[in-house]
């Protein structure tokens, strides 16, 4: 991930120069939150904290950064010189990655000297928004697939290399079994899956020869793409080839179908494979899939053992962004409140408490001031991530995050798991927080 200090918006630097001139370095509290859920999302999954923590620990202005800034003529020398020692020295509290979350509640809270807390805004949103967006989309396919294999196929249509890499991570956190993006396997330890392209088959004059040679080159991972010309004819060639390969100790793991009526094609191919004795050879499907198509195929009991899902997840095509924000909530010990129409905020540093029913299922969240007691039996969701600019614990293993998601999905009320028509999950604002907002409004009104 990029730790380039100039990966930011210009206004962060113009504000920092203003703070520098006025000596405004007292402690500020900012919070990141989603204003409202999109119509087709019953919940979100918080993600992206590991990359954020890495950025905050390492962000620096290099000499060439300072030289470039000086050359723009926008900033004075004293301010640019002060950036040479810039470090993030603050605290971050956040919902652990993979936490089910909702609109109107802070996913993370930053407490730091004002210039530091302000400067990190752009990259913080950039990192946390992307993975939260993708994880929240990917988990819908996980729910729809009902336990079938899911592989991220989205790199080629992702919006850039970093997006492809982080999307693979976010999808894995959400419950995908792996990715086709090799770099994600290397960097994050995500299982990597791959089959073959139609071009491989087309490069041969014989489809059967293409299958045979591919099997010889990948004897431990034989997944044959059978729909280059005709999926049923391809399946019959696989059946005829299988005994030859078995004598060589090579087993055909699965066939892949990438086009057409996947339900009907899978049904016919399954019959051909079973009749040929390949009852344990799976059928893997891909081709412009999303959670809705996966849900329909699963509901129809199509004999499909796994799905490759790419563009729709990696771009979150139906909901390409979340209405999220990072706002100042306190400065110099005083709570602050934005009152812009449609974008007002609750003031002060806050905590989110999750209440549970007698069966251990979440039944509502309460947003309180950070020093207020939560409801009886409720759990505080914002946990320490950084203190004094450094992680409080090593990076959490991805498997632990995946387990957190799995455990929460099992307890999530069924209506929230639906792909459409979700009911609103209750997120309450504590009366003490409402009272603080009223007092601030009165003070602002009196001050003019």
C-alpha cells in the first residue's frame, strides 16, 4: 500500500498551514461513519483497519515531497520545514475488522493533535471506505451461495491495482474462499485459485488435446473450461479423457462453465459426468455473476459446487460508494457539532454499544458519549487499535476476522440477511448525547 504523504487532498495541506500559523495543535477528535445505508444493504462489514494502521505508523514527508511542495509556491518555508518532522502520534479506536455495523454510528474514532487528525482524513477514508464497501457487497454472495465455494475473479475490472488487491482481501474477510489475484496470495496469504482461459483451448486444433495437455501441466489442479464451443460436447470429451488421465494418476477436479443458462448447462453436464463415472468431479461456474444470480441458482438446487465472482463484487456495481464522512467532534476539550442540512452530526467522542436478546442475537445498537455507561449486558464495539501512534497488538490474522464474520452471520436476524427489502436495524442515540447537542446548539445560537 502507498504511504506517500502526498496521497491526500490539497485542502488538508492548506488547512494544516492555517493551523500552523495560528498554533492550533490541541487535541481533536474525529469520527468516521456512514450517514445512511444504501437501499439494498441491511448491514455493512467494517474493514480496512490493517492498511490504515500501517499507513498511520509509516506516513512521512520525504525530502522530495517537501521540495515539490516548496516548488508549488503555495506554502511558506516555515510550514514546509515543520512537515519534515510530521508523525501520527495519536490514538485510534475502531470496530474490529469484520464487525457488522450500521449507519449513524462511528466505525472508528481518531484522537490526536488537530493537524495530525486533520491531515490523515483523505487516506483514511480512501482505505476504510473501499474495503468496507467491498466486504459489505461480498458477504451478500456468501449468504446467497449457501456454503458453496466462492472465488474472487475481479482483478481485471477493478479500478486499479491497489483496488484489486484490497478487494481480494475484503472479499476473503467476508467469507470468500480465495482469489485469482496472485499478488493477494503473496501479500495476505489468501488461497489462490485458477483454471484456464478460452484462448488456451482456441490455441489448439483439438479441444480434447487442450484438455489433456493442461491436465499434464497442472496435474494437481485440473479444472477444465468446457464451454468454448459447446459445454455438453466438452463434458463428453472430459469423460472420454478421464480414464487415460486416471491411469497416469491425474484426477479431474472440476469443469468450469462460463456462459449461457448456467442452471440448465450445469444440470446437463452433471448428468454427463455422472453417467461417465465422474461423480466427484465438481462444476464451477462463472460469467457476470452477482449475489442475485447465485441466490437463484442455489434456490433452484443447480448442481454447481462453486462460483467465480468478479466485476460485480470488485466494483460493488450496484452500490459503488457509501455515503460516509470523517468529521470533527471535539477540539480543545469542547464538543463540536456540524449542523449543515442533511449532514448534521452528533457532538463529542462516542462509543457504540450492541445489545443482545436472550438467544445471543443482536437486537439494537446505542450510541453514547465515550465516558457514559452502556446498557446492561451490551458490548462496546469501538476497541483500541493505536495508542500514541502505534498498534496496541499485532495485526489480526485474516482467519480470525473471517471467523468473526461467520459467527456474526450465524446470529444475525434473518430479515437482515435478505438481499432486498431489509428492515431497519435500530440504532438509538443516548439521551445524554441528545442533551449535549441541544446545549451546543443553544451556545451557537447565542454566540451568533
